[in-house]
């Protein structure tokens, strides 16, 4: 009897050892550290192609063109060209290309771009199309300009296809954010010239008010668990380590609002929205973000930030989004990550 018990005990111990040796503890977990691209790449927009590659479109330092970068995992990026060989000239003389947004509509990739100068009295938003994110891109020119649509500082567009399969745009910068419906192909205003009257005030103060750093810009919209989530940047974007840029979030059950913050306040005032991301001791002025899911369904945000070690460039950053129990997205600690973070799950 004793020999049988000893033998059984030995067999159980051997089984436990064998099981432990086959646990995921022996599987290497890949980690990354911010920034994911250590050069100037502000205002990122991200889209994925049919082959599983991610493409990021950003502002170029001098505003001459729109750089395109590609990645298989959202972490390791390579330059693969740019959108325009020649800068569009339909805007204010000397206007630069800023803050692109790229979305897939049907079988086409559609890119919206800002054409503006600092203090531009009549900036505008243009549109281009391609069959693939890497191009070639065909510029269709002006979609609208500030004076025509009645929105000061008409830059920073985001376009998204709603759950109703209709196409919407939200845009604006440091005054009010406004929204309109676009045609099904995303290439024109649904209401044409009447959009100046039918546009919807989404967030911030009315457009005729002065520029205000406590208002919002750089909108980005995702749909999650029954809500449209509107990410917005607020504060000063471009003052190196003195920048106060940060990201706030509001949500709505309708594409064009009304949007409310976590306290139930509408967004038609200053300094509202749930704080999703702010500066840390090392990374300063995080903002102008885009959001995308990995293959496991987890959400990730790409954004730009200055750093103490590179204060002269807005670096490309990546962090996973977490969700509060009541459904609000944020980056862990509400600060950019600096240590090791597991890669996104990409099949």
C-alpha cells in the first residue's frame, strides 16, 4: 500500500513538472518602447489594407507633402512615399498641407487634407483618392473653404462611416468643431452649398469666437458598444516642452451628436470632456490622435508628443486604450507609456 502511494505521488509530481514546462511562461512576449518613430511625424491618421498592413499618414515639417509610413504590427514603421508630388495651390497663397485623415469608403481609400497657413483667414479642406494606401493618389482639390462653409479655421478633418452606412465629417480647430454629412463616396458635401446652413455645431464655442486653447481640435471618431466616441485635442500643440496639448473624449448615440462628457455635460463649452491622455514628466504635449483595433479586438491610439530627450520633434507614439467600468477610453495612468509595452496582437 505504501509503495503504491509513493508511486502515485511520484507520478503526480512528474505530471505537474511536465505541465509547468509547457505553460506560456516559456513563450517570448515581444515588447516595445515609445516613441515608435523617433522623428517628426505629427497628426497621424491610420488605415489598414486588405493584406493586413497598417499605413500612417502625417504632417510633414514644412507642409510640402504628406508622408506615408507602413507597418505590419503598429510598432515598426518604414517610409513608403508620400501623397502629393506637387503641393495643391487652390488655397491661400503659400498654404501648407496639414493634418490628413484617411478612411476606406467602399473600394477606395479617401484622404482629406488641410490646406492652411498660420493665421490663415480662409483655410480649407481638400480630398484625394487612391485604390491602395500607398497610392498613386488622385487629388480632387477643394471640398470647401472656411468662408464658404462659415467655420473659422476649417482644418483637422475626420471622416467616418456611421452605423447607418452614411458618411460624416467633423472638423475645426480651437474655436468650434462642426459636422456635416458627405455624399456616399465621400467626395462632396451632401447638402452642397446649403451645408453652410445645415452644418451641426459639435463642440467648443461658436465659430465666430476668438481662437481659444481651452477649445478643441483634431477630432477622431470611433464606434464602440453603442456609442460614437469623439476624441479631441485641447491646449497648445506646438510649443515644445511648454506645450499643454492633451486628449479629451466625449460620446454620443448619434454620429453628429449631441456629444456629452462623463459628467453628462454637452460639449458646447470650453474645457469639457473626459481626460484620456495628458503630459508626463518625460513626454509633453501628447495629442492629435487616431485610433484602431488589433486582431484581438483591443483598441490602440497613435498620437504625437514631444519628449525631454527630443524636444524639437513631435514623435509618433503608440499606446493601448483601456476602458473604465462605465465605458470611457483612456491610456493607462492618463500619461504616455515610457517603459515596455506588449506589442498589439496581429495575426
